[in-house]
C-alpha cells in the first residue's frame, strides 16, 4: 500500500499530501545466481556468429536424438557385421533422451530467463534440467565408442555441452547432469554390446 507524506506547512494552510510510490521488485532485484553469471560469461566470450551457427547445427542434429538415430542407421547399413550393435547403440541414445524427459517432468526447472542471457534457438519445452541434448549425445558417444572400439566418438560431447550454453537454453548444471546421466546409460549399453560380442 502506498504511504502518504505531507509537506510542512505554515499555520492555517492545508497540508499537501504526496503519494510515495510502492517499492517494486525492480527496485531491489534478486541477486544474479552464479550459474546465470557463468552462462552470460560463456556467451560474451565465445558467442560469435560462427560459433552460434555451429551451435544451432548441433542443436538441430541432437533434437530428439534424431541425429544419433541416423548415425546408427547408417552404421547398420554400412557395417553389416555389426548391424545389431549399431542399432543397439542408437536405441541407447533414444533411451537416454526419454530418461532425460522423464527427469525434466519431475524436476520442472525452468530454462534460463535473465536479461543478461540471450536465447538464440527455439526449444520444444521450457523445462531445463537435465539437458536432453547432453544426455543423448553422451549416451550415443559412449555406446558408439563401444561399437567402434575407439574413443573418437567421445570428442563430440564437449562441443554439444558448450553449444547449449552458447545458445542460452541451459544452465551449466543442466548440461553436466545430462552428460552424467547419458554416461551411465551409454555405459550400460556399451557393456551389453561387449557382452554380446564375446558370446
């Protein structure tokens, strides 16, 4: 409720009342969280047009783990001896994506919303934790590494994680948690692939 303040007046004069404006949240904005500060710092440091374009490309590739499904399908067509392994790895990426969606609906953390952060890509929902792109990408990389017997697929994980920060759609903890979840699921899938190979 607004308070009223009166000017001092001479005897016999009617006091003049002035409304004192209510304080609003904008007068005392909440302190910016360290994660928002880190996110804004990443955008300032590397959010240049070429990097943003690359980040958007990664975003499109990883949407709903579609890119990893395509990789698995191509691998199954080209490498017929390991067809089942390629398809199993691709299925692991899809499973990881589904797991991240389930966690999002439980946690229900909202995506970054701060004037210091620029949102540079559209998203299918406003739920942020964990990053589905980070989850499915890490799971796919670990599983495909098991298929190929090489660590090269793991090289795609850091760029994907950083891309979500560059685009302003996830907090650092979102991508780290997503990557951890993906590593667990990818590890389980990779173990299954190796066991089936040794039979």
